[in-house]
């Protein structure tokens, strides 16, 4: 069985409501509404977490800020264990079997093989200086 997860920020301030007079009552009501809205979409509340996050402070600095997050989960619509792939029928049948898996690296190519001596010569750094434009003689008249 596999799950998918959804993480939302926890409310930081309670909203005004008719039956909630104190700040804790307002906050609890706001949290309750957020959790019920997620439950209506099939999400099960799993836990609340306080997690660090690095944020910018000024032009070049950073600071660590902690955020309260609500974690929800629900079962995936399609379980990966039920995935059963099949070969696509194209209408033409081949008489030969499919080849075995080809190894990723060919054994003839290796990073530790000896150089063959057929590489072109490397020019010196002095030969690489200068202009790429061919100098043409100018008429001085």
C-alpha cells in the first residue's frame, strides 16, 4: 500500500468567528477548518511538524527560520503493485525472440586502457596566441 503526502503551512493567526471569543479559541477554529477542508478531499491528518528553513537576511546573509507545517496523507488511487504491463500488439509477429538485456558499458571501452599513439599532436600555447583573422597586405599608396 502506498500513500501520497501533502504538506501545508499551519495557520499562524486565528480568524474572527461568532462563537470564538479568545485568541486560542479563534486559532483552534481556524486549524479545525483547515483540517476539515483537507479531510473533505480525502486527506488524513498525519502530524504537525516544526521544520527549519534558511531565508535571506539583508543582501548577503541568511538566517534560519522555523515553520509549523501540517502533514496529511491519503492512499494512492492506483497502487503500483497492481501495475501489470503487457506487450503492445502491433499486428506483425516476429519469429525471433527479443534480445537479452544489453550491458550498459561495452567491455572493449575502458577508462584505464593504454593510449594507442594515434592521437593528433597538441599545439603549444604559444601557437594558439594571435588573431584568427588572416593578415592581408595593405596597399600603401
